[in-house]
C-alpha cells in the first residue's frame, strides 16, 4: 500500500552534530562548517506516525515516511528498498551453543546491499532540491546504488572508485549510465579526486556524512529491527563499520524511538567490526591524538571496510561509548573462513563485511564479553556474490 501524495507542513531541522548550531533548511546542505562535523536532522515529532499506523503500510523503508526528510511523496525515488528479512542462524546456534543468533540480511535490497537505503533518500532529496548532477567516492556498493537511483531519478551521476575494486561493481555503475572514474588507492584517494572535480563543475556531493540524507535512509535499519522483533531490542548488534553511517544511523533511530516512546531501554551494545588491514577505530582508541600519523591502511577483501579516515569518526566513537560497545578487528584469513562457514552451514553467501561479524562474535565470547545466552544480531550489509572475484 503506497502512501498518499502529500506535502508535509513541517520538516526536520538541520543542525551540527557537535555543537547543535542550526543550518538553513532551504539551502543545499553539505556538512557543518562551524565544527567541521556532519550535519544531522532533528524531528520535532513523528508528524502523526504511530506504531499501529504501520500495520498497513508498504513493505519498504518508506513505511517510516514521517521520520524521513522528503517533503513531497512525488519526489520519492524508490526501487523497493528496506524491510529486509531477519533470519535465525539455527545451525550455527546448535553447533556453537548460542541461544539467540539472528542476522538481518541487507543483500535483499536493490543493488544487493544496504547502500540502497541511504542513496534512495539522498537521491530523493536531491530530486526535491532540483539537483541535476551527483558525485560519489566509493569502495564499491555505494557507487552502484548511487548510479541506480540517479538513473531512476533522471539525475547525472559520477562515480569515483578504487581501480582494484572487483569488476562487478564497475560494470553495474556503467550499466546504470554513470560516468565511472578509477583511482589508484583507497576511498580517501577517491575523495581527493571528487574535491578536484567539484572545483571544475557543480556536483551534489554524496560522500559519506558530507550531506545529512544518506544517514536518514540508513537509520531505517534501526526502525525495522525494532519492529521485526516486536519492539524488543537484542543485547548486542554487530555492525561492519567502514564510513560508519549505518552504525550511527541505527543508534539515531533508537534515540528517536525512545523519544516517540516506541521502545524502552536498555538499548543494545553496539559492536563495530573492522578489518585488521584497515581498522581506524581501533587505532584511534589506542592513540586518539596521533593515530593518523601512525596508521597505515591497506586494502581488504571486505571492500566496504577500507575506509581509513572516516569523516564520522567522532560520531562512531560516541555511539560505542554511549552504548557500552567496543571495536573488534578481523584478519583477512578469518573473514574468508567466516564466509565459507556461513555459506556451508546456513546456505547464505554473505558479504565479507558480514562474515567478519560472525568471527567477531566468537572473539568476544572467548573474552567473556558476549555469552552464549546473549541475544545477538548480525547486520550483513550485502551480497557475497559481488565479492567472488576477491576469493579467486
């Protein structure tokens, strides 16, 4: 069931995530120049949305329309994203003695990953703002999602991607009609290229947390987790944190639902999982002052985790601190082993990023942080089929 076409009379405010300074809603937002931090959207109320009102909504993330920033339903650019399944890993439970082991499988999204959520909202808002041209640096999946939603919206798209990215990510961008530029290095090198291109022509920059709308799409994972579990949250959520938008977004959703009185505490402990080859969160925790000088990032089979200098570092650290969570980094060998075990035991070909979560659960159990009786949710961010080239 689709939502009625409507222009909302109220809209969220745009503020600096650090000092709460307000920014003009009528401007095309980027980031908070006052503190050099991401902007976030704040909602005064749910604009009439209730839990009961969700019962007959469409089975996409747009069922939470009132808590999303698009004003007019006619500007919605959707390919059916969201409401991905929450599955029980029953075979792994039995083998390892866990009692509550769930996985939310984002590979069911359009373009095969959770990136569809953020880009659907960002491109919808770009359409509403009259933007004609977008640009995005990407490790892979975000580029494909941006290209797909721009194609749907009739907006030009430029994707800047590391040259070593598996071919399937490049091919999908080109099939969607995007201009694809390849760069030697990691996503931070792609971001530098984006800045150069922006000096030559106007683009709406879709870089992670350099605009506030992708975060709003990603937060719908938090709403869905709560709704799918009958508004009772798990003890732990394991999340593969590259740029961190999903980690921050899920926590933002929990805060909004507390305000709406849809859920009560305690909230889950958020566990950020990274690759040992690129683990800026862990390096920051060990040396918050000099970590950038001593950190040497490398490529990883989990392309989405190869984000060496995330713009949302402060916000990610706040989520971990406020939730009582922690960071775990996983070796390349263990990531591959995790992919093979989940495939062989559960019949699911998860992304390397998702496979790292399963290994992280076992690491934390051995450390006594997680128990076999804990309720645990893994967030698989995408399809393993896109990464098969990395396994050869």
